[in-house]
C-alpha cells in the first residue's frame, strides 16, 4: 500500500500540496518547515500537549456504541465524541497544539481567520490559556451572522477585526490574515484551522488531530478486541476532523474510508460546496489542490447550510485520497443533513453540529453489513446551530 499519511519533503501528497506563497512569506513558512517536526516530536512538547489534551480539553473523548442508531441501520455504529471536547468540537486539538508550537518558536502574537467562528473561539481559548495576544480576522458579513461566537472571542480577550473587502466572508479574512503575517513575521504565528494552507500546515494540523484515530484504535481494541473498524466516516470542510479520524488507519488496506462533503442544494444547483465533484486542480490559500473555480481560475462562492463546510477547496491530503480512490466521497445535501441531525437527536439524545450531521447522513446513502463496525466522527455539538435547526 502507498503511504498516504504524510507528505514528501516538499509537502506533496501525490500531486497535491506544496507551498505557494508570496515571496514576502518565504521566511515565515521556511521557519515552520525547518522546525515543526523537531519541536512537536520532542518529549518536552509532547508532555505539555498531552497533559493539556487530557486535563484541559477532556480527552480521551468517548467512543460510544450507538445502540439505537445501530438497530435502525442494522449495523454496528460507534460515534467518536469530539463534541464533548472543551469548546465543543475537534478544533481545539489543533488550536492548542499550534499555540504551544508558537510559544516554543518565541512568538508572542497569534493571528487566525475564521468563517463561522468555531476556529476563532478555539484559537482565542488557547491564547487566553497560554498568555498570547490574539487577533482574529473575520468577514464583515460573518461577524453579523455569527454574533454569539464573536461575543465569545471578545470575552476571551481576542481582537476581532472585520474584513471589509470582496465578498466580506472567509476568503477575504484569509487575505487580511496573510497581509498581517507579512507585516509582523518575526513576532507572529498564523494558526490555520484546517488541513489547508502552504506546507507544513496540512501535515502539522493532521498530526495534531491524529489523536482522534490514535484513541479510536485503543478504544476499539478494548471494546471489540481488534484495532481496526471496517469503515470510518467523517465530514470534510477543509478536512481536519476527517484527517484526524483517518490518520492512523489510512495505510491499512482493510479499513474503508468515507468522506461526506456538503452538497448544499445539490451538486448541480450552483449552490454547493462539494469540492471533489465540482473542483479542478488549482491553487487556493497556498497549496495545490482541488478548488471550485471558473475556467479562468476565479474562485466560485460555495454554499452549505453548515458554515464549517462552506469552503471552496479541500486539503491536499484528501484530494490525494480522492484521486487515488483510497477514500470514497459522498455529497450530502442540506436537507439530508438536517434530517440526520434530527434523527440522531431523537434516537440517541445527542444534538450534533450541522457539519457532523453530514457524516451521519451517509447511513442513508450506503448499506452496511450487520457485523460491520462503522465508526463515525461526531466532530462537534449542535448548540451553535440551534437557530438553523429551529
Ligand atoms: C470547522 C468544523 C468542521 C469542518 O472542518 P474540518 O477541517 O473539515 O474538520 C466540521 N465539524 C465541526 C463541528 C466544525 O466546527
């Protein structure tokens, strides 16, 4: 089996990845490329990080056998409960890891960008804990749409700066963050929130999220006597919860991988975020991957009911899994995700994030055998989505 887990020394997963940044950013990116592995693999870093994951984030998260859901779909369904993490999703695993890394690099100032505000909240949380200055760029429109998360970030001590150019959403916030990073390169680390961006970010984020699959292995061993499930299912926005869920299984042939993308109103509707169906090879936010774009390379505005999946690209790790057919990608529409969210709530008493509901909707799309062990990553909780659900 090929090695799907980590990129080559230039940051490529097959033909995807690399580092495409303006020359002014070379020093920042190179500093990270040269240092990230040494630092994060050191025992000093790992001791501190593992202690925080356990005592601050609340890990290990449970691997919960969902009996009622399993009965309905006549298979063996386990939910990896990332919704039970501090701040309500998997994003804190990466935000804490990168904030710690920034400290080791001697940085005192953190910048981040956020769309729905989940990554902004996780970053502001990590910065409050570790005593780092935190600036979050956010599109002006998103600031208005996501008021509760903006309030959280402010209470945590972050400065939220509106991006007022372009469509005033996530991609414009990314541009503002990059501009800031160019101007403040020696003092500042840019915490990217998914397995996207120039090398080494996709690998860095995947490693921090890989705690998810590390725990699944140990938990399955304890519960069913074997480490490997038959299927792993996760939703994909940029792809960080999916990369974390797949990481320690991706080179194991007998584990089948399923990714759920946001179909929006449907892949042919013109209002979708299903990048593997609609995307072509291009460069977005510093790496070569699949991108939703016009023939002349203009990024197409994506649509999903879930803000966390509303992204016109996909990380290079996943683009490679798609191209090599190592993972199977399904597109889940808004209405299908809503139906699955309500179903989980009523059958198991768990209100999932809208993003995670896309992973659950796979159960309606594909039949599994009655003895198949199916692990679904429940990436986050649904509190933030109550208005949409109602
Ligand atoms: C941000 C988010 C996602 C999507 O991001 P990935 O990087 O694809 O994991 C999924 N679920 C939740 C709960 C999120 O907050």
